[in-house]
């Protein structure tokens, strides 16, 4: 079982380079024109239960124009005048009712580049027990997945699909009825790699 000390050391180990939706698809990225990337941030909230540490995730609302029904961390664009950390905390409160005062921030992971032209900074924080209040305009469901499950390499696979005329590959994690893939799975892999490296 992953302990808080192990997790904290892994997060504070520091970035080892950025990650990207194109990590498994370098030829696709090489063919892209120069893009303007917008800053965004997500919070990877962990909460302690009797069974161990759980990671809080959301399922996005099915009516959204982008990423409808996908599993993600609470987060969004960094607004003018705010830091990435402030954006991650603000979005967590807006989307799932997790107040910033109930989050003990541990640190950040590698900045992640998405196919939707964002650079996302993931922050890892410990959440006190709270009552989720869902913004139904953005979120359909809030659920938890054991940290140990997400950190186990055996539970992650690589799949692919046709995307804009190319065969795009991506990381995936299946947990019960939930299918975690794309940027969210890639950010989980960054954390899992750090946890593994910290022994």
C-alpha cells in the first residue's frame, strides 16, 4: 500500500520533463503546424479512507461540446491574473464543491501538452472529507479510485483509434464501469512513474 510519505516524496521529486498527448505519436506531432498553447491546470485530489488513499475523479457531463462523458480531474483554463495552482483550486471548488481551504497541496507534476492546444499543470493535493456539490453544467458524476490501483503498471494499457486521418495511440485504465484515457491517463502515468522511481 502506498503511504503518504512515499507519495509526498514522489511528487516532490520534481519534474523530469514534460508529458504530452503526443508521447506515443511523435510522427503526428511532427506534422503539426506551430500552435499557440493556452495554460490550464487540474487538481489531482487524494482523500484518505479506511481502505487507503483514494483519487477523486469526475465524469464530464454528456452534453458538453468537448470531452463529453470523459473521465477527468477537476480543472480548467488559467484565468488572467491567477496562478496555475489558484486555477486548479478554483476549478475544483466550482466543479465538485471542494473548497481550497480543505486541500493541503503537496506539489505539481510535469506540465502536460494536450491535443486541444493546452499546457496543463497537474497539482496533487490532499483533500479533507467534504460533501461533493456537483456543477451539473460540467460534471455528471464524482467518483473515487484507489491510488494503489492507479499506480499499478499492470492496470494500464495502450490502445489506439483513428484520429484526424492518423492512428493515434494513448494510455488507458479501466476501473469498473469507468474508462480513463488520454490526458488524464497520461498524467496518472507520470505520477505512477515517479512513485515507482521513489521505491
